[in-house]
């Protein structure tokens, strides 16, 4: 297989970073470059399709660069320059310019107004097509060999005859598969070994698991042994705990949790950090004084606490069915408060958030020129997206790093092609 004798660019990976890199290259070369995306599967932009429950969390509304960067457990310092060159504001501008109306939700996540990831996919594929980008599915790159003329020989699908190209952008996503890591070996690149970065916590507590599907809007969860904590919506599942607050913690503690085999203790404040011991005591005292004849377990006195969860906590505290507020003992009140704002659970393992699976680990950033995304080891080889050792917490940050690094790489490749 031989491409036409014009500058030849291959993007390995048909995801967010790959498409954005290809589009950036096309936008800056006026169609005078042969740009092709090779995707090893039969579907392009598959993670875009399923992210955010099928809505696609394009980016986040945090405009303060330092606050934005704090959401990258790996890459916080290194992304300072790249995010200055292509920020979340640039991403919002680009998608709006390309027909995607966006909205910002209360938690800062930005979605298409259509609430459909297909809107984002259509925009990307249309921009690529209009730029003359050629897309090839079921093209699995097995090996890359640097050629004497400064270009590359790419071997695809086990074929003996290579494709000759001038520039390569590797945007193949996480390197959890052996073949992904072998591809990096073929270009002499070292990597940090991948471990899961977004996962939920398995907890063996039948009374808790029976409340599967129940959520609270704002909870605090702390892993004191690892020195990490976070706040946000919390979801009870049939195997443990999930929701944004858990996914954030899993990203923050990804490597530490893997080292201890996902066995640790968490402390949950079901009501959030605005609820303290003293504030709860006032509510309970008020109930005892004003509604002392009412049954404690029957209804939650706190709007933040769903009734089913309240009843479970009452049972865990030892409050018997039929007990009145006026009959609560001092010891029962202390136990009740502790369970509401400081309940402990033993995490026994992880469950992968399969729809939005992210790994930490990838090409070491010290081997990449982050001004251009070019390899410091192999000239004319570039990287973008999750294949690099960069990952963010849930909320649009992983997509933003994909847009940013893909854009910078594509622009630099275009500049090289035109000089």
C-alpha cells in the first residue's frame, strides 16, 4: 500500500483526540495533505458515543486555569502550557462554530443542548470529511519502523508490505491492551504501567446494597489512610457505592488503591460538609421537643436524606421500630449522628465504570515536547489523548485533554507539512 506523493499523515486511533488532531491538521493545510485516521475497531468515536450516559460531557465550565488543572491527578503541572494554548473556552467556541449548541449544568459539566452524543459525533465527522480526512476502520497498526528518509513504515493488519508515511499521531487511547504497549515499544517509548482510574467501590453490606439505585445529592467521602477526600453526588449500587464523588476519589487514588489491592476503609458523611455534629444535635433536640410523640424511623427529618436510607441508618443505630423521638436516649443520639456524618465502610474491591473506562498510565510526559506533542525520541512522531500519562477526574476533563493535545499536535504537523 502506497499513498500519493504529497505530505502523508496517519492518525492512529479514531477517538476524540485522533479526530481533533486530524481536523486541526486539515484546517491548517487547505486540503494539500493526505490525512488518514486508522481505527482498529469497527466504530469511530465509540467513547464519545457512550460518555455521559450517551450525552457526551464535552468539557467543564471552570475557566480559572489553576482550578481546571487541579482536576488532573496525572498531568496537572505538565498541562499548564497546553491548556493555555487550547483551553476549554476554545473548545466551546469550536463546537459552537461547528453547529453544536452547548449548555452548562449546575455542576459545571458542559453538554450539547440536544442531550445526545450523536450531535458531537456528527460535528466531528462532518468537519473531518469537509477537510478531506480519510477514515479507515478495522485498520490495526501492528508495528511502526522509522525509515532512513525521516518518515515511517507502518504495518497494518499483519500485512507484509508497509504503508509509507511522513508523520504519525498516536492517539490510540489507554494502553491497557498488550498490543497498545507493543506499539509503543516499536517506537522505543517507555510508559507508566496502566491501572484503572475511574471505578466504583465494592462494599459487602446487604442492608446498603438493598438500597440500589438510591442517591444523595451531596456527600463527603474520605479515605483517611490515603489522605484523600472529595464531595459530590453519591449513588448506592447493588455492589457498593458509585456516583461522581466515588469516581473522583478513584481517579485521585488510582495508583495508591491498586497497590493495596483495593482494600481500605472509607468514611461517609451522607449529608455533606455543611452538616456538623452540633447542627444535627439541634435538629434532633428540636424533634424531641416539638414532635416527641412521632416515630423516629417513620420519616427522615432531613430533606437531604431519603426516607429509605434514613430507615436503614435508624436500624444500624439500634433504634427499634415504633420508638418515639421523645424516647431517644443520649447514647442513641450519638450513634445516630455518627452514622449520618461519619459512617464507615470496608471497601473490598473495585467495579469498573465500563462505559467511561479510563486508565492512568501511558507514554511518559518527560519524553514528549508538550509545546508540540512531538516525541523527544523519534522525530515527526506525535502523541495525543489518553495514550499519554495524563488523566482527569470525571466531569469533562479527560475530553478536554484530548481536544487540547489533539489540537496542538494537529497544528504542529500541519506547520511541518507546509514548510
